[in-house]
């Protein structure tokens, strides 16, 4: 039995250790990264809390018009005070003592009609809708920033691999050149020139490594992870190019009603309209019903008050020196401002969408050209490397070819990142992320 227990414990510990090791690195495809960010981003969590709060605000507003029940208990001591009650001029006055009293009171009130109450409920519901739309906009921003960080890491890592491979090739040429220089076959300056190339490549590698590190930091921030969490990206750059560049959906027609900013400004216009109704409701009367029951725990000697009261309370606004009129006028002005702002936003979004489409098309053309330029620069560099090893060209020509190749790779990486971000912006403005 002891052996069985020991084996069982070791198996549990072993499985736990394997599980912990598996959790050390978080493997993320581009889709799972976006999903993880939506579920764990700290800014989005606050937006979700705001939605929950707006739901409670609606219930609070509705509760103000539902039955309200209150109970109270009081005790009064008049400290021996007395009063005289003279019934007839000929009769002596009756002395009435104010003895201590105590009452337990239960009251019930119910709003019957109030225009501001019903408009207030509609405003609360609209406020919740705006909070939900604001969450969707925040979610859109988180998606975009997560994808941007993902793209940045992949492109930087791809550029880093190219530069490391380039360093290896140059390092081999340098070693051969240095051996020839040591034997006196060629000038030592040839080897020194190649060492300068290696140093510049080293600097470029370090800069790219820092760029990769920055990309992972930005991605962890969007995912709500600690800075020590290891991440591995499982979606390759080739797949992203295929899905979001060569098979881009930029030909879709812009539908402004899908845009989140347009939706929010439209809801603000609805709130401005409801605010006008709210100010108009201030002209209407308010009617409330109430009932109270008082249990007299300690009764006074002379008591003529009933225990139960049932009544209605009608409040009619008559004159406010123009207060309600001026408030209504301001609400109408706010509505006009909202309508004008909406029209302005439509013009701005239409222009912005066209500009984003122009930017994408321009970057796509540069992307195609730069892709071809890389192939040419790589071919030239390979031929120069072969000729240099044969002693046909100088180190200066090799250095020039290498610089052109590295610059072409860096330019291609930069244009690809800009192109992917431009495609992201197009999808974002269409609410397609």
C-alpha cells in the first residue's frame, strides 16, 4: 500500500511538473492572440465593468418609480410641559400635561405619473447602449494594437534571421581573406575592410534584436501578461502576407454605418433628442400616492390623530421665471450641435477612408517593386561574393553590394509593415477586424 501511495504521489508531481513546463511558453497563433487579448486586456476589463455599472444604473432609475416603503420609530419627551385648555369663561381651565409619546410608523409611497421619470429610463438605456458601443470601439483598438505588435515581431524576426545569415557569409569570406592576408598573398587592408562590414552588421543585428524585444513587450501589454511570460508566435509571416496582402479585401465598398465612431455619434444624437423630451417633461404635473400607518406605542393624554392616512400628492409647475424655457432652449441647441457634428464626422470618415485606400494602394505598389529589388540585390551580392573569392572584384565592390542587399531587405521589411498596418486601418474603419 505504501508503495502504491508513493508511486501515485510521484505520478501527480511529475504530471504537475510537466504541466508547469508546458505553461512556461504561451503558443499563440494570430487568431488566438487576438482572442486572448479580448479576454485579458486590462483596458477592456474596465470597459466591461462600465457596461455592468450602466445596467445597474438602469435598475436604479426604474426603482425610483417603484413602491418605496419606509419604517421609523420615534420617542418624544416634553420635560413636564403643560398647557391650559379653557372651554368656558366661567369654568376653570383644564390643565393638560404633555406626557412622553412614542410612535412606530410605516409609510408606503408610489409614483403614479412623472414625465421626467419615464424619459429618464429611456436616457439610462441609451447610456448603456453607448457604453456597449464604446466597449466595441475599445475592443477594435485592442485588436488593432495586438495585430500591429504581432506583425512587428514577425517582420523584425525575419529581418534578424536574414542579417544573422548575412553575417555568417561575410564571416566566412573574412576568415578566408584574413588567412590570405596573413600569408602575404593579399593586402591586410582587404581583411580590415571586411571586419568593418562585420561590425556594421553586428550593430544592425543588435538594433533588430531590440526591435524584436520591443514588439514582444507591446504584445504582452495588449495580452495583459507579465513581462517575464515567454511567448511563441505560431503563425508565419508567409501566411500573413498571403491572407492580408495578396488576398486583401480592400475592394469592399465603405459602409459608414458600420463605423464605430459613426455609431457613437448617432447615439449621442439620440441622447440629445431625449434630453429635449426631458426638459419638456418638466412642464408636466407629477402625481404620487402615499399611505402611512402609525402605531402609537406611548399615547398622549389628549390624542385626536388617526392611525392611518391615505392620500394623493399632485405637483403642478406654474411659473419658474423662464427657467424651464431656457433649459429647453439649451437642449435644442445641444441637439443642433450634435446633428452638425454628425454631418462633419460623415465627411471626415469618407475622406479618411479614401486616404487610407490611397495609402494602401501606394504601399502595395512599393511592396511589389521592393520584393523584386530584393531578389536582384541578393543575386548581385551572391555573384559579388563568388567573384571576390576568386579575386576578380575588390572588397569595396563587395561591401557596396552587401550594403545594397541589406538596405533592400530593411526597406522591404519597413514597407511590408506599413502595408499590413494600412490594411489593418482599412479593416478597422469598416469595423471588419
